[in-house]
C-alpha cells in the first residue's frame, strides 16, 4: 500500500522501479541474504510476494526502487552471486505502465443496435452536421469540443531531458492527457509538431484548433514558447495555456500563500531570488509581482537579470529586467541570496549551497523546484535554516492545469487570465491541510472546487 500524501518514488528519491522474479532456495536465512544484497548497493525494497513453489525453491517477486538504471546491473550481479538465489526475470514497472500508451479514445455511449449506429453515424448524424453548418456556435453543445483539449509540443524542453524531439516526448503528452481525463473529465489529444520554426508551429496549431475547446502548450523551449503563445492567443478565440509557464506559477503562488502564513511574512515586504530565467522563471516573476510580492531578482546562467545588461539577453528578459530587481542588483549568485526572504529554483540540479541559504533573512522559504533533482535538497535547506521548504515533487503542475482547463471550458472562456490563475492559487492554498503547503493531488474534490473558482473568475 502506498503512503498517503507521498509516493514511493518521492520517499526513496527513486527514478526507476523494477520487479525482480527470483528463484530462492527454500532454507532459513536465504531471503535475508537476498534483502541484504539489495541494501548493500543502495536500493530500497518494496513489496515481496511469493508466486510459486518449485521443488526445493520458492519463486518470489521483489519490487525494488533505484536511483538510476546503472544500479540494476550491480543489483543483478550482487543477487546472482548468492549461492541458491537466481534472478529469472526483470520487469520495468514504469515501462509496463506506458506499454501501448496511457490513453485511448472511447465512445461516450454504447452502440448496441443498428438504430444506435445510425444515430451516431449515417444517416442520423447528417442532421446534426446541417444544424452546426447553419449555426457554428452549436458545435459546443453537439460535439465534444466542450471537453476537448489539444496538447501540442515540438519536444524541445521535455522535463529534465531537454530537446529530445516530439516523438520521444509522446509518453509525457499521453501522461498529461491521462491526468486531464482522470481528474477533470477532459479529453486531451497529443499533437506532435516536428518543427522549431515559430511561424510553422503557430500555423499548424491554428489550422487544427477548430476541433478543440482549448490549447495546452507543452515542453516548448524558451524563448520560442513566449512568441508562440503570444501569437496563438492573438489568433485564436479559445484558451491557450503554456503549462510550463503558468501551471508552474500557479502552483508556486499557492504554495507561497501557505508558506507566508506559516512564517508570518507579508508578501509586500518580501524579497525573492529566482534561479532560472526561462519559461517558468519569467511566468512566476510576473504572477508574484501581480499578487503583490515586494521585489524579485532573477538569475540565469550569466548572473542577475538587470536593466542595462547586454550579455545573453532576449526581449523577454529585457521586459523582465524592467519590472524586477528594483536596486539593479548585479552581484554573483553566491552573494545574491543575502537578506532575501524567498528562494525559488527553476533551473538545474545542485546549484545552491547551504551557505547561500544561511545568508538569507531569518526563517526563509526555500523552493528548489528543478526536476528530478532540485537546486538544493530539502534536508540541506532545513539544515541551513530554512523555515519552510518544498521541491518539484511536492509542487506538481498536475495540481493546477487540470482544474484551470476544466474551469475555462465550463466558462466557455476565450482566454485564461491572470485573475483566473490567481483564483486557482488562492483556492488551492485554502484547501491544503493545516501545516501543509498544498492539498492532495489525488482528491477529485480539490480539482472540482478549483475549477469552479476559475470559472467564477472568468465570469466576474
């Protein structure tokens, strides 16, 4: 049974899950030897299940959690070195989860007779087509557009993997679609666009948008993602939402609302340092400033983003420089944490040290959100003086975007506004249990209530 409020991957910092089918001599102490060998290579054990008996042997399935695939070879050698134990099969549980995809199209009604068939298809469907031709607005009621989202990507910024191309990104897009279907009853379709040209990407999405109620941009690298989103918003009359930007920002604000409450800090008096000036960093900055955070200094690989900087800049960073960094701070990252109240990391693993956190104001809020490994571990942050800390596993976009899309579709919104995102953040914060930053991502009522607030924000 999985622990409530966490996952085994999170508990063990595991990226790989395997089930080993082992043939074990049925003598006292043999299972203990096997478990010891697993522990010696740094792996963690999950379920152990007996599946068969063969003469003098027992066949057991043992689930193990690994930090990387490299551990698997070491584990197999370690186990097979035990006299009387043999690994006879190894199953990759994550691969099995994705075998044949994680989504499929199903009919919304059973076709059990010829009458059913002829109503769903020809000849009956012709009358509905004619009705929509006369009044295109009725498509919202008589097709699935009202519950349908296109997830579009070119695979240029996939999770922590980078530019892996559209086909390799498909499991991520299917995963997003599965979450939308499961949590908020939205049918989402992955659309892979094999181009890095902004105009080609925009034209492709514009041409297929008619069959959807909203567009989710996913895993498109900065700065192209900003231009793509801007152009699509200007050309389409349905919501266009880049999850890596706005989903992340929504979750960060929700977590910060409770972190500020726990530390008794006031937003307008807080100074923030953000590491990462890509899609997430820029969106978080804009949302926090809109909410009322005092000041933000954003760092990228070349240092602080400030007015007048010329190296490694683009129009979006230049816009960012105009609204952040009031004192035009230019010090290196190692000194940039001094007397800051909040740290947010959306960059790369292990970029932040304990002395950096220790130099912040008393009771700092530390959110190292880089996935799968944060800029600093939560344990190190707490040791350095952090009052509240959460990482990218704790702050999951899947807690935000399903309800935002559901709320926007229910409102028949033409776009997703800042007010809708802030409404989602506030509701998420209010639903978190006492002492927690965010509510349970698996609770369907959370998504339902957040969606309702998003709908209200559009209508108001």
